[in-house]
C-alpha cells in the first residue's frame, strides 16, 4: 500500500521545498523503497510550457512528453526515477478537466464547485499517479506558501486525502524559514509558529517541521518549535544553507529524518545505502581543479532558466574532480567579433543551449564560429545545434544567408525548417515534438563512443529541424551527421570529428544527466576541456 507524504511551505517562497522533497525521496530510495514525487502548482496555466523562462525558469520535459515544473528535474536527479505527465498538476489542468466535463454534461445539472468537484479532481490526480507507478511512497509538494488564495483548493484536497487515508498512512511536512536577527544574535521561531497556525486553520496539523536556516538551531529553539507547533522534538529538522544541493540528503539523514518519517508511517526502517552518494559529496567538496564553462544564451539573468544544463555540467565536472565555474554570456553581446573573442578567451568550454525566437541568434552564431575556429570544446543543445548547422552552412559551405525559417520565413537557404508535422499546428500549448524519441548513432562517431552504444533515446522539445534538402551539401563540406532518427529522416546529432569536442544535438540531454551518472555528451565536453 502506498504511503503519502505531503510537503507544504510557509513564511516565504523559494525555500527550496523541491530540494527537500527530492532529498527525502533519495533517503527512501537509498533504503530500497520505490518513490515518486508529484508537484502541485497553483497557477492557472495548464502547464509551464507556454511560460517565459524569465518568469518560471526552465521547462523540464519528461519521457512521455510533458512540459513540467523544474522541480521535476530535481526529483529525477535525486531519486533517479523517471517521472511523467501525472507528476505535475496545475490548477489550470484541474480546472480545464472539470470544465470539459461540465460542458459535456457529466454533472447532470449539478452546480459545479471548488468543493467537491475541484478537490475531487485533485485527489484523483494523486490516485492516478499511485495507480500508474504503484510506489511505496508518494511525495506531494504544493507550490507557493500556505495562506495564498490560489493554493487553497490543493490544501483542502490534502486535508481530505489525509483524513481518508487514515492515521499512519499519510503525513504532512511543513517547511519554514527561521530568520536570523544579527542585532540580538537570535534565530526567530515566531514566523514558523504563525505559519503552522495558518496551516492548522485549514485543518492540517503537520507531523514534521523542516526549518531553513543559515545557522545551527539551538536545542532550546528546537524545543520551543516542537512545543508550539505540536510536533515531536525529533521531528523538528534543521535544513541549513549548503554549498551544494547534493549535501542536503546527507544532512537530513544525520538527523534521522527518514527514520522519523518511516516511524510515523508505521514502516520498519531499513539500512540506507548512501555510500555512492557520500563519495559523490566528498568529490563535490574537494575539487582538484576548476573549469570555466560559458553558457551563451538569452535568459542568462535567471540561472534557473538553464538549471538542468548547469546541473549536467556540474555532474560531468564531479566525474573529473573539477568544479565548474559558469560564465554567463548574453549572446546579444557577442555580435561583434572582437567582443566575442574577448568574452571567450578565458573559458575552457562553451555550451549554446536551447531557446526560441530570433533575439541573440547572430551572437550565438559568432560564439559557435569562435569555438569551431579555435578548437574550443563546444556542445550545442537543440537551438544550439540548429545554430551550429546555420553557422557551418554560412561560413564553410558558402550558403551566405543560410538561416532557420523560425527567424526568416523567406530565407534564401532555409537550412533549418519547420518540421512537416508542425506545418498545420497553430495552438502553442503542448504542440511541439515532445518527449522521448529513438536515435541511431553513426558507428565510430564521437557521439557513439561517448554513449558506448549506437541506439539511444533522448527527450525532445522543438518545432524546427535540419532541412534534408541541404543535408548532403553540408555533409559533403565536412559536418558529420552522426545521429539520425531510426527512419533516417531527422538529423539528431552533428559533430566535427577533427576537433576535440564539437558536438551538437537536436534533443535535450540535460534532462537525463544524474549526479552519479553524468550524461555522455556533457561528460564528453568536460573530458575534452580537462584534457586540454
Ligand atoms: N526554437 C527551436 C525549435 O523550435 C529550438 C527549440 C529548443 O531549443 N528547445 O525548433
């Protein structure tokens, strides 16, 4: 029988609830239990696929093609479990479903209301995921902070769910912040007490309190929190700021958090195998070198916009005992050759990540030209690969104004064009080529060597592709198409074999990298940079 753990937040947003949920997931996985995480997002967008990365950060894509919240990336990386459509629920998707049923007449003339119709739909999303994954533990995180108007239906749904599940089958964890007042030299517990009171006013008494803090929590303050918030002392867990997010599971394990959770859920504790993770954290804390890696993109003001790319680079760094120092380059600043050279001269590798729209494209082309001409290890992701093909077509093949139809519908040489299946698509939400597709790698290519196999599956999110009319001409000029869809119709990977590492892919490898198992293409990039 699946046991449920609900995670809410209070006092402030951006507490790192996602990391806490992922870390607890990791601790349960380390004990051999199966775990899935779910994220409930109170906004009205049906999914984050249509939201600007500036507002929402990265859109994480699952194998089954869902465009989801970036917390799913943390969940997958920590628990090494592949999630999907059912793991991210938004108010928009819940309302959309209920309204569709209402229009169909399913409610037989009844008044459709938040309670019970919306809350029932939310509960059915919990049960749906249980049915699909049959996990030992299901961890459900509610976005935002308790007290927000928009998250109320979710909070009410978990109140009902907990009551229906019965004692010992569902618990809730509340995450708060203990602010530090330098003038009195104290960590203050009052905001947490108030936050628990808000949660109680909705009928939920948390079983566990996780307190974010910059300083160790004195025993007296822990006791105070336990007393006022009605949780056992051992259930007041300290979560201090750490250098690396991957240290969090170990910090929680040191306080027996998983043991406390299991006890409350009436499951016997088991030995936790955290050896691999401990070795990983040792490596993270003791790098032997530092590599400066540039990310040349458009959303460089918000690092969350490329969070999986950054994590993947770090993972590849860990495998090389190297710390990765990211140099954010706004590609719009690379229009000028000398400026581009100036910006690139102190970096050991460069990534051109995915993106949409024309802004910053010419600068990205300049960055790629620099990497190609100076043998600087380069990895292109999705739009980054499309730019690599455009750059090669323009500057090596001699197709002077080669471009993508995305940026110039009337391009003289549209070397990147809209995919056939996209020609009649007009709506934006969830309509790209999304999710896992197979790809066949060329024997002996850099990509095949990195993967150690020729048949791979990777996640996609794009509308445009390499225009096959130009494939032969570009290949004849030396760019190797080293990965194709199994039917040979879609170019998936390109590379320049004579360079140390010049590889670009139409898919998003960053979604499948794991801290203990870096993605082969990121590892290839960092290995090449280290060797240099
Ligand atoms: N804009 C490009 C396309 O739609 C690339 C998308 C991406 O980088 N994810 O094909």
